[in-house]
C-alpha cells in the first residue's frame, strides 16, 4: 500500500475557502511517492509554515524529479551519508512560501526553489557540508548544477537558475555566507574554490545589513 502524507494545499484541514480541497478531494491526505531513489514527495515539500499552500503543479514536480535525480541523488551516493532536506519546493508569488521565507524579490519573480530546481540540505556536520561542495566541484562535468551556497548549517544546491534566466541555465556559482573574516578564510581554504572560474562571492552580515563582494 502506498504511503500517504498531509496534503500540501490544505495541510490536513480537508477544505479550502469552505469547499473540499481540490488537491486531496477533502481527505486531507495525498500520496507520498519517491520522486527519486532517496527522496519522497513529503521530504521536499514540507514546511513549518502550514498556513501557506505548498503543492507543486505537475510541471514543477517533473522539474523536481529531474533535479533530485541528476544532482541530489548523485551527491548522496558520492558522500555516502544521509542528506536531510531542510527546504525544497517553495510555492511562488506574493502569498507563496518563497516570499514568506526569503522576502523580496521573490514576491514578484520565482527562485530556483519555486521552480523545483533547488534544495537546502543538511548532511550532518559542517565538515560534510564542505565535502559536498568539494564533491560537486570534483564531478562538475558529469553533473547538472547551477549554484552551490554554503549557509552555515546547510548547503543549498541548485541544478538550474530561476526560469527568468532561461530554461535550465547553469551559471556555476559557488557562494559562501560568512559571519567573520576568520570563517571566510577557513571556508575558502577548505573548499578550495577558484574565484575566477566559479564566480565565488562572499556574503557577510554587518549590523544586520547584508552586503556582497566578488572575490
């Protein structure tokens, strides 16, 4: 028997605006299939913000399958450790999850998350996060990847840029969010990024202001 998960449109309430939920037909549950060898639908659509619908359409689901199959699953096999999705699909628009999580400009244009081509992953330790970056760079010619961002407790991996750039555009960006000059230097040394080749940028938080500079 197929597993079920909470409906991502009504979040188990079984109704939307006083009518039976069109996604789950009023049951509050939907099938929870594997979208790839390692990841189920529920893992890449879950959120704590259950007041916001987060059910991808069929086209986005297909993009999610391709993203998981071509980038995330190979990374999981290559590292040999479980990868936990902390954020996958995020519904677009000014009332969507992407805007609720990230703020502007994702109220007016989609991100890779809302296109189904990005996931934030937690592989268990900071050292393994850096190993994930190294592994992608070591196998870049065999992978479909657009962007890798080290964000402290997780690593963001995207297989394609947002569709506003075109269909399946891959920019080959490596980004690191840092809190101090010491961590910045440590990250660069550990990851071994070649700035001119990968468009490496550093993000630093100063007095609640976020700045960026190209290294």
